C-alpha cells in the first residue's frame, strides 16, 4: 500500500541527504520525494510517498522522527488530505492531430506550454488518478518526454464528515 | 576568541578531563591551543585513530560520561569510523572531532579531504560540519547534549582548519534548544498500568534485560521488580553485570551462546517484559519461532526499537529507571509457582559446563580462573570479538554494571584492547583486563605503545589457539570442516613482542600454571601480556545454529 508522509524538517544543507540516506540504509523504497521551503523559511516541507505494509510505514516514521533535523512527521494518507502533482508531457503532435490533443488537454484543464512543428508540451496538475488518466490519454500519440514533480500533499482543514 | 580557543574552552565547560586522539595537518590549530592548556587535560596519544574512538567508547562505557576523541581530516577521520560505528550500535555516548580541509577547498578533492559528515551519517546519532566559527560553540554544546541524552550515541563534529583560526565572540549557550530533538523520559502512566496488569495475569513471566538498563542505571529497580514478583531474569551480553549472577532468579545470557535455560524460558514464557533490549537476531534466533506463547511488554527509550523485530503488545517509551520506579508500586507480590520450579529444574538439568583437561589449557578454565583471582577487586573486563568474547560472557561472573566492555552490536574485532585503554584512563582505581583472541589482539596491537607511554597497567590475556576461532568453529560445524583462511598459527612471539614494547610478557602452556600466572600478572604494577596457549579446536557451546529456533541448541551438555 502507498503512504504519503509529510515531514517538516530544518531548512539546512545536508538534510535531504540525511533523509534519502536513511531510506536506502534501512532498505525502504521511495516512490517520490518533494521538498521545498514553507511559510517559515527555516523549515522545509518534504512529501514522501512510500510503498509498504503498516510495519514498514511504522519503522519509516519512527526512524525519520529520530533524526535531529526532522521536526515533525505525519502519515497524512491515514487522514483527509489534498494532494497534487505537476507533470510536463512532450507529445508527438503532427499538424493533423494537434486539435485532438488540445481537446484532451482542455478536458483535463491542462495547459499547452510549448509548441513546435511536431510536438506539444502539456502542463497538467492534479492528483494521482488525474495524472495517470491524462498520461493514458496521450500515450497513443507517442510521448517523447515526461517529467513529474512527485506528489505534494496537505491535510484538509475541515476534516468532519460532509 | 579563535575557533581553537573556543574548542578548548568548550571541552572545559563540558567537564572533559581526559580524551584520546591523534594529530594531523588539519587539526594542528586545535592541538596548538591544547598545548597551551596541556596540564588541564590528560590527552592520550594513541597509535592509530581507530583506537582513539574505541578508547573514547571504553571510557564512556566504564564511567558513564561522554567519551571524546579527535583525529585529523581524511584518513584520520576514516580511521575513526569503525570505532564510531561500534559506539553507534551499542548506544555509547562519544563526541568525535575531526579536522577538515579549509572551507574554501571543501569539495575540491584537496589533500587529505574526505566527506566525513557524508561517510559518518549512517553511523552517528547526529553530525555537524562547522561552516562558520560563530556556530562552533553552539554546535559543540549540542553535540555533547545529543550524545548523552535520550538513547545515547556518537556525534561527530567536523572542523575545517580555517574555523580553528577564525575569530569571534565566545558565547556558550546555557541551554540547548532543538525543535527536532526532544527525548521522552517519562513513561505513559496508562501503559505502565497495563504492564503491571500483564504481570499480574501472567503465569510464566520473564524479564529480558538489555544494555538500556546499564545506561539508565536501572539495575537496582530491575532486581526489586524481579524479587517482588518472582520473575526470572535473563540479561543480554550488553547487560551482563546488571543482575547478581548467583541470584536464584537469574538465568544468565540468552541467545546464540546463551544458557539453555534462558532460551527455554523464552520459548515457554507467557509474558516477556523487555527493558532496554532490542530483540537482536543473536538473542531471538529464528524470529518466527521466538517466544510463541508470549505477550510482549517493551520498555525502551527509543520508539523505533519497539516493534522493529517482533510485534510488541504493550510498548512503554521512556527511561527504564523512571518507568520501573513507577511500575514497582503497581506490581503485586507474586508467590513462586510451578514456572519457577520448572526453571530451577532446567537450571539443574542444563548447567553451563565444559570438559576441563589436565594436559591442555581450556579457555573456559582461564576465564574462570581470571574471575576467581579478581572477584574481590574492582575489575573491568574488556573483550575482543569471537570465541574469547563468548567464553568471557559465559564464564566470568559480572556483579556490577559497566564492568564488561564488549562490542555487542557491531562485533568489532580489535575493540577490546583500546577500549581497556579508555576504561583505565577513566577508572584509574580499577583493575582492567582485556580478554583477547590471538586474531583480535593483532588488530590493535600497536596500542601497547600507548599503554606504556601513558603508564596504564592493563593486563591482556590472549586465549591463543592459532585460529580465527569463531569462524573456524562455524566451518567445523556447518561448512564440512573446510577451514578456509582461518589458520593464523604464523604469529609473533607475543612474549617477545611484549618485551619489545617494554612490558612483561608471559606464556602459559599447561593448566597447572594458569592460576599462578594470573596471580603473578596481577601483582605486577605495570601492564602484562599473558599468552595462554589453549586447546586449538575448542568450541563455544551451547549454540543455537544460525537460523534455528532457540530450543534447537547444540552441544554443551554435561
């Protein structure tokens, strides 16, 4: 099962290496890892997606918590959260098929960010399902290049049942 | 103040009196400052940086204080790493200072440059590269704090040459504020109540005591708990000395070379109360067959140690001593029952034993005789790793915590001798003995010069079988007696070697000479090296073969 872990860490050199090193040393696989500054410039936020059963997750969380530079760790996938990923897709787009691709982009509220005689580059954001779906739709045209940011996530503020 | 002045001042403020190390280009500024304060410290110049780390570790284990070592950049620092990893695995508080190339040259593959914070990241509790002299005092303060609090461990501070020369205002922080590091000492009251209830409901409880009890100083509370509820006690290698060895409730050490009765107790018990122990594979044997009937309560300061190897039913995170003090009044006295009788019967049936000889020296006999000769003195025993370590654990009776120094987690050959250097420096009053193998002792034999230079009256007992004995034992038992690369009968004349360093050397080849030789060595005011020529193919028994369950022990029957 996939888990999304949010970690607040000291915004210092070497912290990313510490965390990545912990994962490899303990034999945990990272699906994706994103990192960036928060509203407090001394703190960075990492969103780490890991695959594993509950025991693996428990160890990952505990080991992360042991690091002196890690301030707070939470498994947000056990609660209500929003997650987004950004993807850039460079797809084969001969003139004859361009409008078809642009239609797909529109359905996904994606943007065309670059155009050349034979390609279109599309920027899409969304949760995992949406990203998977747009990639699936564009695959038949021939994807030349794909870049994904990895997931960022945040707990929902209103957590009651709707 | 210059960085070097700050370094020395910080050591003083942390109460460091003795420390260990080896100089080099990148730490000359620090050593130059030390030179001005030479009389205020006892600096032990070792002969190899690895020994400095082990000595700091032995000092810390023997005294309970933070051990300090220092080495230069590059090879000096990489030589420390085995000692740092050893301390990390056994939760020993040391602070290691390493030199580094000038900040402007970092990353340029400069002479004697190595990415030391990178290399030591997985083997330190935390580490620092000092990039600004203004951070130096705070970092040193934090390093000592992190090393000795929570689950202790090694912390490394990498100091570039120019940091030692740069100047700043000295400001030593009063308090350490680390938002990501707040160790928890007090156990959750509800969880403590659940442990008390589990003990009350249990028919066959077992106390499983680990090194955390030594660190926390909780041995007295462990004894009170055991006696109040008549709970049998087994102590791991790291915890030998925390429970009276002749106590009727004592089961000795469990695991691969533990007693049969301790291992059977794990198999048959219905409740394990683990205190400061971590269910290491050398203790549990085949994990799926470990303690099949037991509910497990686990008291540990490290949340990550809980449910790592076995599933724990009642976790209690915090300091062992504080938690046991809370627990004691909640535990109802429990009369002896058939479980205690069962254990007594096992103890009678399977005593730890070996076949002695009147023609050839048996290693177990040597260890027993060392015990007999030293039991009335304050004695600290260090061991190397392998058969010598296990025979010592089995046949030396440790009465007090911090009297056995041994590399339990990492299993570092070459640890014992430099660790005894540290112990002797920290405990000048105590008799310090390193029980070694002929393989291990040669891994740090150069420290004989350190011992002589600093007047440390350490006694070394080599159990010499001309083999890398533990590997040979495995080859004999499980690898068709194919003795691949274990014959080290080609070795120096250890007596002459001792004499070459200017210390007394003795060779003991007959059982009848053993006790007299030990007595003679103990009378000698200076260091002594004893070369016991033992039975070449003696094995450590009993033994749980790797991958087998605890009740599948072989050998060692009377």
